[in-house]
C-alpha cells in the first residue's frame, strides 16, 4: 500500500546529542511536512517542502533543520535536543494542489530526551 | 492569522447517544475545513471535508460561516467511534493545514 512511513517509532536521545528522524513516502507527493505535537496540544507545523523548495515557519527554532534529498525521503535533524523538544513528530505529505488537498500522515516518532 | 479552536479536550458519551464535537475557527477569507481522526495506535487520517458535504461513518459537519464553526455530529455514537478528532483549516488555496488541539471522544458501552 502507498503510504507514509516514519522511522523510528520511538527515539530516545541524550540532552544535546544530535538526532535525526526520517520519513519516506510512496505516494509521490510534492509536499512533505514536519509537525511537532506536544501532549494535549495541536500539531504545530515546523516546516515543509514543496518539491525541493524549503519553507520554514517563522517561529521554528534554528535547532531544527530538515533535508529532502529526493521526492521520497525527508529528514528532521535536531542539532542539540533539549528537554523541551520531547514530543511526537509527525511527517505528512500532500499533492499540494490547493486548499482541498488532504494530508497523509505517518504514524509519528515519539522523541524522548534524557 | 488563522486559528482553530476545539474547546473540549474530552467528550465522554454512552453508546447510542448523540455526539457533537465542536470546532470554531478564525480566518477572514474563505476557509476549507476538515475533520481528521486518529484511532488508537493508528495514524492521523482524513474523516471528512466540508466541501464534500458527505456523511462518513455516520458523521456529518456543516460549515457555518456566520458562527465560524464546523462542528462534527453523529446522531448515535458507536463504541468504535472512540478516537481523537482534530479539526483543521486550510486558508483559501493553501495546502497547509492548521490544526486544533483535538478532542478525545470516548464512547462507553
């Protein structure tokens, strides 16, 4: 089945130790998004790619970076994780063809910072 | 700036009872509204979108521009409806959803 796959499902990292979360898709969608979701809060968009064009949200900390080497893969790099970065990280894709387009989500990666 | 508000963190009902999950939005233009659902241990997925005006799994939602609301309703809740429900808005022509914080629906037998 075509889908969005996030690895790993659970990630434990040490305070200050760089960590990378990965996302892949078989939908051939133009857009890939990264959302951060903390407990009982709305998913918050960190950034997204439209094809190779990177779009950062204004309030996304510099500590968060992203790479999209090809259509299928997108990575979230956290350069120096702090305790406040512990959250669920959601990857999503869409065709990006306008306001009616739906987002397709992966199952998320739960990040714990110790 | 656009914003989505889901005032209820938790909604608990008994099987067969009517359900209404509230969603209010703020956006000055013409919004596209969606409801997403996340069942236990599953990914977030689209339930319905306002433009389709369809009933999915017995759920409907009507966009009320006057009240800036897009409440999700079902006349008779089932146990399998237990899940997290997220309301989302996409501003006119945008492919970027803004989500509410979600409402956890629990349907008791």
